[in-house]
C-alpha cells in the first residue's frame, strides 16, 4: 500500500479538502487499514459489518468516504451504495432565560464575551476559536467569518449588547488587530474547542441547568429563538449560513412554530 503521507498529499492536492477534513480521513484510514486490505472481499465484509452496526449515519458515511478516497488513491476507484439518511431532529435547545443564567454565572468579562458571541451570533465553535480582532466590525455589529465551513467567507450579525461586551473585553484585554480575539485565561495559548467545551460544562453546572449543554447548542438555540420571535426563515438561514433552506426548516419541524408571533406582529391596535 502507498504511504499515509502520500495519501494526505492526495487529499489536499487532488481533492482540495480542508486540513480538518484531511486529518479526519487520515485518522480513519489508519484505523480501517488494520482490518482491511485492497481486496474487494475484505472491504465488502467491513462495509457489511459497518452498516449492521449501531454507529451513526454520519460516522458510517465518513468511513465509507475514506475508503473510497483510499481506493481511488491506490488507482482502484470504487463506489459503495449509501444507506438512507435518517430524518434529523434537534432534540433540545436553551431558552433565553437559561442563556441569561449562564451569562450571569460567568466569572469575568472574558468568559461573558465568549458565551455572548457564541449565543448572539450562532457562530460555529471552530470559527469562534479562530476569530481575530480585525474580524469584528464594531460599527456595523458584524462578524466576518473567514474560511468557515466549506472554506467560505461570510458575514453574520451580533446585537448591540454583544458589541458593548466585546468593547469592554478588549479594553481590559488589549490586543493587536491580527491577534486572536479569544485566548486561554493566561493569555498565552489559543482558545480551542476543547477549552470551549470545558468552559461551557463548568458554567452549565454552576448555573444548575440540567440539560446537556455543549457549544453547538447555542447555535441551535439562536435559530429557535429567532423563529419564535417572528423572524422569517430566510433571515435565520442567512444568519446560520445554511446552504439549503431544508436545513433551516429542520428547526421548525423539530420544535414547531407558534402562529401567535405572526399574529402579534400584524394585529391591529384598537386601544
């Protein structure tokens, strides 16, 4: 078999995949190659056992994609059928009062700025950790996302309340425009997604919220809150930067939509 290093080069040069995606495929092929060879019978048996397993659909999909790339890299292209994707559902979000409780439990302006940016913008966790000061437009209440999901640049919005917090934060923790917006509490290292998960776990425990609270739940919560406050679905779609409207509609299918919000927007004022 060709080397893993050459396979990595193939994924970058010929498939144009991002470093995060490439690292995922490299980890997968290192694990998979312990169980299969390039013989079709081996692979068929592996896929058969994978499909019978209780792993998630996305995990199975990623493993099969890795195998297909590996075979293509070894000049033996092959394609496998896919199981039907189950209809996704978002099981839980945070209410506005629960997010308020989490913000109240932050011990300093740094923690509060991190949570507020996550909650008000709906930014993805990885994108949050790579934000630089120059990416925040304080005059327009905008955040510029560079090389986000799908390596796309885009713009999202934050509230004036969030902007005030960020101004207070950078006043206390000054930095250059090219510096990362958030670093570890000692200011010496980059604030990564693992640090973010730990912070959120600590704050949710401190605020006595007995749900599973994780970085992505703030994104889900923003979407459901905006919809329940009467935002049109296209506005939510643009803020979350979904490629397809169906993805945004998932929030309505999961939690429903109260027509009361629309009524209160358009009801006449007689008194």
